[in-house]
């Protein structure tokens, strides 16, 4: 196997191992037992409209408000299994208690089904944090962006509070779209496509260099190659003659001896070439006259 085909084989094996490694990492990441926590904070969810000569009042529990915000806390299950009857505690901690007030709240499960989420304790404000306690019938695994539970808080305030979630038997991590199995699959396909494009580009370059440019270069540089071969033959001729390595031979005999030796060496090299290798050299085979020194 010549060096060119060795390089192609190495590149192909590298692509296979890269794909296998990516798939292994993808499979291992799916085993992580953590729910993804996604937060959506909108401080201007609803504002009191202003119209000339009209008196429009926005009230919550008979209390007038200028604007209302909506804070949605969602849990997504990107793991390998569904979670059933899982207790969940959510703590909402404002940066400044005076600048964030919960006005109303509700929780729903997957597909907007409120019956999947049962409040096990009324919301509790301990002076610094709002505490929510639920038991969720099921948080099914998903591959995209369907939440398994969502807490919706209607609030008055301007700054997003800190959120802490504790789910029994499973960890919680911040949401990242790359955690999604679907996105991982897309990333792996993109990586495999990239590797395929690189290999395809390499193959095109190989064909271009070996099958097109190689023969043309060999043809256009033939005279230079012959000049270099004759120069090398002349150097050998001088070494043999000046050191009297062939004492019983004339200059013509030495020139023929050098020509034969180099010609047979070139034939040996040429015969070991593959058909593609010979094509890349412009099918220019050895010629004894290329090594014959004029004396």
C-alpha cells in the first residue's frame, strides 16, 4: 500500500472514530439525571393602556396597578426516563423584597394539564423568599422544548429574582438548548456532515492532484528531471573514474556502467508503482538514455 492510500485510510478511520466518540458522548450525556430549569421574566406583561378622555383602571384583587409582570419557571426533562409522583419545591428570592411582590400564581403540567400538578402546601413568604411546594404526577422525557411543569407567577416589580428548585430524586441544572437530545442529534449530524465534507474535499483534491495536475506537472517538468538524472550520473561517473573504482574500464565503459545501474534502479522503482502512481507521473517510464553521460 503506497503512502497516498495510507493517508486516505487514516483519514477515513479518523472520521469513523470521531463519529463513534461523538455518539458515545451523546449517549453518556443522556444518562445525566437532571431536569433543566428554564426561566422567562417579563416585567411588562400587561400595562394599563392610556387613552385620552378615557379612564381605564387595571386592578388585581380590587387594588389598582400600573403594570403587571409574568415570571414563568419551567422544568424540562431531557434525561432517559420519565419521573412519576415527584415532590418539587421552588424558592423565589427577590434581590430586593420591596421591589418584587407575588400577586397571583398557578402551576400546570405537561400539555397545560393543571391536574398533573398538586399543591402540597400554600405559598409561604418567609420574609425574604416565596416558597412553593408541589407534587407532580409525571414529568415525561422530551427531546425538544416541551416543559413537564411550569410555575406561573403574576408579579409587581422590575428585577428578576433568584430561583432555586429542589426535586426529589433528581438534580436540576440551568437550561441549555444543547442539553436537548434533539439538538445533540443535530450537532452530531452537523459534525458528521463536516467530517464528510472534509473527506470529500480531500478526495476531490486527491483526484485533482494525482489524476490531473500530477501527470501535467510530470510532462512539463520532464526535461528538468532528465537534466537532474544526467547530473547525478555525471557525479557518479567522476567518483568512479577519479577513485579508479573500475581500473580496467574505459570512460565509455564507465558511462555505460553508470547508465545501466541507474536505469535498472529506476526500472525497479517504476515497476513497484501502482497504475494510479504511474498515471500521476504522466506514464513517463524509465529511459536508459536519461542516465547516459557523454564522454
